C-alpha cells in the first residue's frame, strides 16, 4: 500500500507534539533552577541592605568628629552590598548578579512599603525625607549595577582586580549620584560629605578584599569563567 506525504505528516504529529512538550518542560525546569540559584544571593543582598537600614541612626563620630552625626554606621555598611554582588558574579556570572540586584530591589520595595514603620520603630530609626530616600535608593541601585558590569570586565588572573575595581566604581557611582540627588540646592554641606564618604568607601573596597579572598575557596566559579 502506498502512503501519501500527508499521511506521513500526520504520523509525525505525535512525535512533534512530544518534542515540543519536552522542550517546554526543559525550559520550565531551567527557569525554576535559575530561580532556586537566586534564593541565597537575594537573601544575602537583602540582609546587607537591611543591616545598613537598621544602623542608619548610629553615628560614626570617631571618623567625622563628636557632635557631627551626618555619617552613620548604615552608610558605612553599604559597601557590604557590593561584596554580596561580587560573590554572585564570581559564581554565576553577570547575568545572575544583575538578576540578584533587580530581584532584591523589587522584593525589598514590595515588603518595605508594608513594614517600614514597624522596622523604623523596632530599630529606633527616623525615616529619611522622601527626596533623601529616593536619592540614595537610586544611587545604590546604580552603584550595584555598575559593580556587576565592572567586576565582569576586570575579573581575571589577578583575583583582586574584579572585586576591587567593582567596589571602587560602585562607590563612585553611589556618591556622585546619591548626594546630588538628595541634597543639591539645599543648605547641607553635601559636597564635603560626599568626598568623605567616597574616601571611606574606597578604604572599605580594599578592606573587603579580605572576606572576598576567604570566600574564594567556597564560592567557586562555574565552568566558562576560567576559574576567576
């Protein structure tokens, strides 16, 4: 009996459907796996950001002088967010680090709008003015994304180059975006504060090489990054 081309096409339909179903299932599993990988990085970045908020009313008077409380422990802790991003970038690459930053900000913004008053009361923290909050939020978001990009471009045989330059560029973006956005046009001595904060963030970038070096044996990069 002779079969037509149409009959052959009909016979192949179940196989095509099965192939498409397998492809969709594989894509769903890949997305689920990527989401699972992001859980720990997002938690780590959220914890560092929460710590900076909870200590935002603790002045670092031994640096800026007694009676001058503009610089707080919360601001000093902000460079820890760069370390969290660097470790994700080292392990999974810039795509995951970018997703880590975006997912943390979306999740944090959603949760914060419901519990910000309770957190502020718990920590005894006065919520910042709207302009200040927006300015520093935009600065920190831009700084973390800059750190992702610079780390990826400078990672290599010199293990310290990626985290150091990533943190330095992140600190520069944070200061040069956040302070003008929050204080330009006001009576605050924000230019001096910006450069003092930049100097401290640069020192923190060097100091954070120590925990990064300690985590290197634990947080190994996946294949494709040449062990860097």
